[in-house]
């Protein structure tokens, strides 16, 4: 009888785990595939922010309405959830993104930024989909390199801004990226600890699809510029 109840308990746990996994992956897919505005890199419609409020709101909006950036930040958080370095990985990305914005504002150009940003989304989707992933140090290093290019793209929205809106913009995109990454990290970590069967591989496939779409578009634009 005890074996019978143990088997039922195991089956129930597996069903719960599968439902939780599908639910989380579905939520991630719905979030990332929402129809978002086309002005992904210009939350204020291309206008340079001129006040603290405009700078902060622009910083909050940029990583959210830019689907490529949003997908990457979610991927960073999920990878952190299954990595021994944990939250260090999103922190490395966010700090590097700030540095990348600084490079743009200093008029230092990073080559092929859009291609590398799209490739980073695809690459981190692949890492999520893999069963055997690189060591945490490698993931953190890749996140930091990608952060430079994502931050470089963020800099376009505030190029030429004054000090106050610029500082507000940096604060805004730092806060929102950490919030998104930490949320993904906490959800992934809690489900992993609770069920021991949560898989982020399906989420990785969703992010792979987004990255492949952006990469194809970037390649097309590079070959056939408008």
C-alpha cells in the first residue's frame, strides 16, 4: 500500500512539474511574442530626452519595447537560475551595458552592433536549450560582451542629451533590466528547487526563434540596406 501511495505521489509531482514548466514557458513566450511598437530603440519616438522624467521613462522603456533586448535579458535571468554564479551573471551584463552606452556617448563605434545583438539573443537561446551548458564563468563573460553591444544600442536614444536626463536614462534601463533578469532568475530558481524537474529548454527554443528572426533581418539589412 505504501508503494502504491508513493507511486501516486511521484506521478502527481511529475504532473505538477510538467504543468508548471509549460505554464512558465507559455508565460515567457506570451511576454516575448506580444505585438510591440516598432520604435524599439526610441521610446520617445526618436526625440532625445530633455528632462529627468523623460530620461528615466526612456530608460525604463528601451529594454522592454525592444524585443531583442527583452528576450536577451530574460535569457540571462534564466541562465543565472541554473548557474552556480547565479545573480552575478545579470549584474555582469547590466554593468557592461552601462559601459557600452558610455562608448556610444564617447563616439566610439562598435562594429556590426545590430548583427551581434541579434546573434547574442540566438546564442543565449541555444545555451538555454542545451542540456550541458558552459561553465558559469564563460556564461558571465559572454553576457558581459553582449552587454557592451546592447548598451551601445541603448546609447542611440540619448546621444546628445544633457547630464540630468542622461543620468536618469542610465538609471532607468539599469533598474528595469535588473528587475526583469531577477524576476526570471527567481522564477527559474524556485521552480528548480521546488520540483527538481523544471526545464528551461523550451524557453530557450522560444528565444532561439526570436534571435533567429532578428539575425535574419539584420543580415538582410546589411546586404540590402534600405
